[in-house]
């Protein structure tokens, strides 16, 4: 099948010969010389652009003179072919449609070439190479898009669709953030080790699932079993917590019945990142796109930035590349991404917490929509949670005290409502009517 349209190519060139200012329409659509399939059309359009850039007239006479000066008139079919182009144009006003046709075929030819090359080497390609190919293929399509596809008419945007976001389960915090963590946002959660970040995130994940939002967790430090053990203890209701005493003190475990119910509850709702896959920005991005489009996952938690293996010349460039990629995905798929980043050493000396105490590149807090910090002094069971940046409502410097309950593996505020929370993993049974 021929991947070109002779009539569309001729009509573009003929329309410009009739109305030279139409070269600007081609520029608006990013029409290039190589979007044309036929070599003579590439040559003609190249010299049309040169005349236009020099602010000279474009017609069969001036164009043939330009081609003659470069010994290319015969290559395009002579003056007779230039003259014939004027006669084949159905309508000068339809040039934008002709350009779309030509660019569409150009994109398909590029795609065909990429697929053909890849098919020859596919036996020797590993998963990362295939993912890189898919990203390059996608970039090629985007690069060949029309200019008007790169903008959106503001009047077509509806702000009533999917307002709000994913509730954290802490009422005061949710109100301040603007109905929870808004869709399309990137949150950076920072704090020193042992401040309770993982517990806080577990409660957010559990609350999201209970409200119908599928979730994803990447942990660079914990095994699947450790993640699941911690999560089930956070979610379990009191009747499914068994208390034990050992030499180390009292502790609780989830009963077999509770484990079975919670496991069934999270089936196809909670996903972990594979320990078999390299945790670089390409694989993480691919996993996020897959889950967002195929599994309707809305909440993505990445714990933590320092364990991601990213491309770049140094660690700061790597971090920026990764965070920019996450930000783009959050906006593109209208999802919530939470990224954990440790505080730097100097933050311990600061009297007041601020956004730039995140360990790593200084651009990270600039890219984030929310920056939260968890802080714990000594061995106290209380954690201070700060809102250091809030791009959605603008409210910052918020601080709340979270108390940790060892048995429930949950944080709770003064009201204690968080300890009473039933995440809904237990099946509900309706009594049958005796009528």
C-alpha cells in the first residue's frame, strides 16, 4: 500500500503558487520538506520556503529562476510541471486539509520505517529496549502532530469534571488541600527516617481503595510480604487483630480470617512494583501508564526517590528527569502521584521547616504541587505533619499532630476518628426477605 497522496502534495504546492502567503499555513502545521514523499516536491517546497524567507515573490517564473540557479529545474520536471501544479488545485482555501493528509502519511512512513528496523532486531531486544522503542515511537508521533493539536480552546475546558481528588482520611488536612490530593498533581512527602511516612501513606492508600480508587505502591526498601503485612495491620478491624506478648513486649497480628478478607478486598485494586524489574524512570513510567489506562489506578505512591535508578550525568540530573516524568504523567492521566524524598542533613538545624530541605535537586519542590513533611522528635509516638507547599488552595504552614497507635498501625488526630475508620474490607450481607 502506497503511503503517500500525490494529489495532496501537488495541491499544497499549487495553492502556494496561487497565493504565496499560504507558506505561513505550512509553517503553522510544522510542514517540513521531508513530509513530502516525492523528491521533486521536496525540492520545490524547499525553494518556496527560501523565497518566502527572503520576502520575494513566489510564482512559476520566480520559482523556476530559483531552481535554475541551483541546477534543479530539470529534477522537478521543468517549467511545464511547475505550471501544471496551478491547474490541479481543487480549492486554495482547503490547503490545511491537504497539509493534514501529507503529514499523516509522513508520520505513517516514519512509523513503518521504525517498525521495520525493530522487527529485524527484535529477537535480540530486551524489555528495556522495547520500552525505549515504544517511547521513541510515541515521541515520533507527537513530533509529527499538527500545531493546532498542541493547544486547547479554553472555552472547551470543563472545571466541573473530576473536581477534588483522593482524600487522605485526615479531615483537616483534606479540607486544607482542597478536597484531598487533587487529580493531576504530584505530591512530595519528605521527612527524616522513622518519622512515620510509610504509616501515613498506608492510611492514604487504604482510604483511597475504600473510596473506589485503585492504587499502586513502589517500595525500594521493603519486600512484597513486608508491604502487605504492614498494610493489612493498618486496615484490619479490631476483631481481626490478635494480641501477643513476647520478650520484646506486646504486639498484634492479623488473624487468618482477616488476612483472607483483606487479600480478597485488594484483588485487582492494589498493585506493587515488581522486584524483578529495574526501577528506572522508563520502567516506572511504563508501569504507571499501563495501570492508569488498563487498571484504572488513580493513586501512585513511590517510596522513595533515592532508590530510583534514573538516566542522567549526575544524581541531581537523574532526579530532575524522574520527577519531570512523574509530573507529566500526573497531568496527562489526571492521577495522583505521591513521591517520598528524604530530608537533607541540614534540615535538622532549621528552626522552621521549608520546602528546600528535601534531599536532592532544588528543582524538585518547584515541580511539586504539594510538599508535605513528617517530623518526629526522639522516640515519642507523635508525628508533626506540615504542609509546606500547596499549589491548589494556596494555604500553607499548616501543622497537625498525628499520634501513632502501635496496635492498629495507624495515625489518629484529636478526634480519634481515624482509629474508628472501617475501610470496608469485610463483606456485607443483606438479610433475605421472608415475604
